[in-house]
């Protein structure tokens, strides 16, 4: 047992503060105020809003793997798709109760990561990118061929999702869906936040920075990465499950590379390894894409490309990096977050 | 310390051999360190010093020979296992966590040593024992003033000290220091030597170093490695006086 003497107190406080923590700040308040406010201010856009919330959740799951753990995966979409199919399958064959459906979606995706992890995480860099890409293409092929389970090209549909907690019926205006997705996102965010602040969270950041050294600290880095990969996949699976439940349809398009690519772009826009990068980035990406496509259905991808180029040029650390810069101007002693 | 501790070697390397292709980098090396040893390993560039350390820590597999720790054979143990048993090293090429703070760097090692690195809740900053452990190490290495800095903001000398702090956090019984003074300015060298001499006296330390003034002041015994083979081993005075050593190695670095 150690006792802290009175004279040591300022020093101990200094050491304590040297450990970064994801702190509650104005961004927290702002994000949740905007999310709840949107429900009342733009009630006709709740379908888009729900999509954005789900994609924030999916991007958050990617940030855990890529931003915190340095697992440069391009196969995150596989977990999203698998989670979606599992939740739809559950609704079709077992029960339309939504919460259990999400648990099944997250569970199946997490299980897949637990099986694939030991193989995938043996590699790093380009090899890992190619392997994760290959695995997700294989799953896509499987979804097309295994018609009896996945419905083939048509996907799974025609299931009924029961009210949330038996109380809140899903409606065509996405009112329930929006709050349902928001609640799930908030829960996932709290989990993510606890994990990144924990000793485990610091350890995976250490592995991202320098795996060899981490190993020589006696840390079993493969196991830590498998743990992170599984958590991240489960979260992606929950996002897929949400999509299946609120849209009433899950198709092979959820298993394409595009899903992973969009989330990666969202993180580039928002900032890696920051949690809130996923919020800002995915919101910007999906709202911008939606508006650009509505205004000009033929050239919106061009607009997206220009946005991306400008973002990389002027905010290399994403919107969160930009926020840090502005904050540091006010307070030169402030450090950037985790 | 037990009776056996006085007679039993902390680290015993015997008949170790390793080739890189046709290049023999470790040739039948014997090396024994008792608890409390201050042993220097010197030799020209490319002599195989770092390669020897890599075999002792388990990063490289030897082709033949054995490595024992307090009598236990660890020749085939994983690097993680060896760390747990007390074989710890620092790196010639500084190997730390650039985008983490100094305290986080050390905290990672303290957490690993306490086996709480997999705990997915709580925080190191709220763990009094970890914070106290980090504080104590930072104080011992004169790093308290930079605890909150990102490692990337530190100069070379201080990074060397963080390297040593990480190693000490793992509670080593055998500490392998691979060129702790490399890149350290002559201004900081005195401080480094002082910190090295203050290290716990029961740890067996093997130091690889090119700076002879540091070697002569720190070490009690010296092994000279040339072309992968041991040329001579002896006390500081013996090695200094050895004509072969002067010819092969020290002679070239005239300032002995
Ligand atoms: N992984 C490797 N594959 C092939 N050859 C290697 C490898 N690592 C080191 N070598 C060679 O083995 C020899 C010994 O290298 P080592 O790094 O052990 O020398 P050293 O004594 O530590 O030298 P220095 O004083 O420069 O640090 C060198 O000739 C080096 O080029
Ligand atoms: Mg070397």
C-alpha cells in the first residue's frame, strides 16, 4: 500500500492529469442537443436523420479499430452486413422483438470477428487491408449464393418488428426509429468512452504506436487486438441490425466495400481516434451526400470528391483536429485529447 | 536475498550461436551475470552486440546454446514470458510511444507489470497505485517536470531516460541497456551516468556502450565482442590493459 504524503499532492495531481481522458465538454452537449433538437426542428427528415445516427454508430465502431487500435481494416462493412442479416433472420424466424434482434446482430458479428481475428490480426498494413477486403467480398458472394438463408439478390424482407419495449410502435415517419437509433447510439458511445479511457484503451493506443515495444512490456498484443476487433465488430453488427430493423430490408448492398469506404471517408472528415470524429464526420458525409445528390443526381460524387480533397488539404486531422486548433489558440497550455 | 541468490547466476548464456545466412553474428558466446552485476559489453559496430541482446530477450532465436535465468532454462520462452520473469531491455534505437505523454508511456509499463493492461473500465489516472508508481519512476529519472508532455516533444537525452523508466517499471532482475548514451549530448551525459549508478543495486545490469568514459565508470566487468566472438572478458583494469583489445577496438577509438 502506498500513502500519498501531503507535500506530494501537487505532483501526484500533475501525474494524474498527464493521463489523457476523454472529457465531457461543449462538444458533448452540442452533439446531443443537436441530435434531439433535429427531431423537433426538421421532423420531415427523420428518415435521413435515422440513417445518419446509424452510420455514426458504424463509423464509431470503425474508429475503435482503426483510430485507437491501428487495425487498418477495410472489411468493417462485413460486420455491418452480417449483423443486419442476423437481425433480419432473427425477426423472420424467431421474434420481432427489436432489442434481442440487436443483441443477436452484434453477437453474430462479434463472434465472426473472434473467429477471423486470430488470422487477420497476425498481419498489419497492406496485408491486413487486403485480407479484410477479401473476407468481406467472400461474405458478399456467400450472401448472393446462399439464397435459402440470405434471400440471395433480393435480400431479406417481409418481417415485422415489434414495438420497442412493447410500447413504442415503429411508424412510417421514423419517429420511433429516430429515438430508438439515438438511444442505441448513446449506449454504444458510453461503452466506447469507458473502454477508450480504460487501461485497455491506453494499451491498444500503445499497440497502435509501437506494437513491438508493447510486446516487450510483456503485453499479449494479439489478444488485446482481438478484444478490440471483437468489440468494434459487435458495434458494427448492432448498426447493421438497426438498419435491418428500421428499414425492414437487408440486402447484399450492405456487404459491399462501399459501406466500409464511406465510414472511412467519414473518419477522414471527422478525425481518427477521437470518438467525436465519427459523429461530426459521418453527419457531414451523409447529410452532404444526401443534399448533393438531391440537388444534382448526376454530379454529386464530384462534389463529394472536392469536399474530401479540401478536407484533407485544410484539416489533415479532421474536424476534431480543427476544433483542437481553435481551442489551443484560446488556451496555449491545452493538450489535444486522446 | 536468499543464500542461493548469492551463488546462483541471474543470467547465464552458454554456447550461444547464431548465423544470419552465411554471417556468423554470435559465435559460441558464454556470459554470466550475477545479481548486482555491472557488466559492459563492448565491441566495434556490427560485432553482434544487439543481436545477442535480441536472443536474450527472445526476439531472435539462437541456432544453438542455452540461456538460463536463475537456473531456469528460458532458451525457448516467448518474449512476454521473459519479461514476466524479469528480463528487460532498453533499445539502441529508442522505441517508445510518440503520441502519448511521458506519464502515459511509463504508465503503460506500470500497468503491464501489474497485469491490469486488459482491464476495459476505470482509468489509470484514477488508480492510485499506478499514479504513485509512475510518479516515483519519473522522480527517480528526473522526468517529473515533463510528465504531461507528448513524448515527441522531448529531446534525445530525456527520451533515453523514459526508456530506462519503462524498463524499471517492469521490475527487472536482469536489465539489458543497449547503448543508453547514444545520441545523448555531452551536457546530459553526467546526469545519465548519475542516474545509472543510482539504479537498484540488486539488479544485474548488462550495458552495451561505445562511450568508454561511461563504461569505465559504470561497469565492474567488461566483455569484448569482435566479429560475433568473445575476444576477452575481465575486470575493467584487465580489459584496459589488454593489448589485443587496444589493437582491435580501443586503439581505433584513441581516446581511452
Ligand atoms: N536481421 C538481420 N538480418 C541479417 N543481418 C543482420 C540482421 N541484424 C543484424 N545483422 C547483421 O549482424 C551483424 C551484427 O549486428 P548487431 O546489430 O548485432 O551489431 P552491434 O554490435 O549491435 O553493432 P552497433 O554497435 O552498430 O549497434 C551486423 O553485421 C549486421 O549487419
Ligand atoms: Mg547495436
